[in-house]
C-alpha cells in the first residue's frame, strides 16, 4: 500500500510531504517512509534515547489482542533507533527492547528515506490481528514538532491506540 501522511492535528495534507509504503514481505512487515523537506536533525546518537525530540519516523504496532499494549519503533535520520513495548493504561509504561528488526536510512536530494523491516517473531505476530499507525516528526532543526500521521490522532499526541488501523496481512 502507498499512502501520504497527513497533518496529525488537523487531518489536512501535510506541509512536509511524506510518502509511506507498507506491505507484508514473507514473514515480515515492511515500512518505507520518503520524507521531503527535512533539516535532518537527529537529537541523539544512542539507541533508545528520546530520539523523538528530533526528526524521526515511527511505527506503532499492536499485535497481542490488547490495543493498549503495543510496540513503538522509531528511526532518526542518523540511523539511531528507539524500540519499546508500551502499555498505555492511565499513563505510559515503557519497556525498552534491544533492536531485533532491520532499518536503514538513505539521504536524498529532497530529504531522506527510512526503511523498517520487522520480522513477525520480533513483535509477536501470531493469532491476533495486527493494528498500527505510522508517524513522522519534523523539527526543521528547532524546538517545534511538526507532526504527521497515516491516521491522524487530531491532537498533539501519537499515543492514541483508538486511531490504529488494521494491517491487511494479505498485501
């Protein structure tokens, strides 16, 4: 599937164009973000630091039958990753995980591309349907976070599992 991320707060077309391609490839999920008009600001250089303080592409995946329990995968333009299991129940409980998916970043003339490939076993894909949402944060190198989403949450927060959509594993 190919989709364009929208402004997360308004649902309107995003000022910073972002194309998302997503599909099943064998026993993996593949997400490819093409991000235009970026200052390529990476806030940190160590994995599982708060890289969402800079430019980043994100995927949230719910795989275990409980929508409020999901994985958060992020990749910054410098290749740094964030990988955690989230329990979203009266606040966020974050459990950091070692990287067990592949990711790559390619700088382009107009921005950057991020590819994330997630093996089923790394996020416990099995008997339950998979739900997800995909996001981009663009800072333009300043403190303002410009938020984009596949299915906008219509607020300043991505952690809205009621906005996850079902991943069609036949694509």
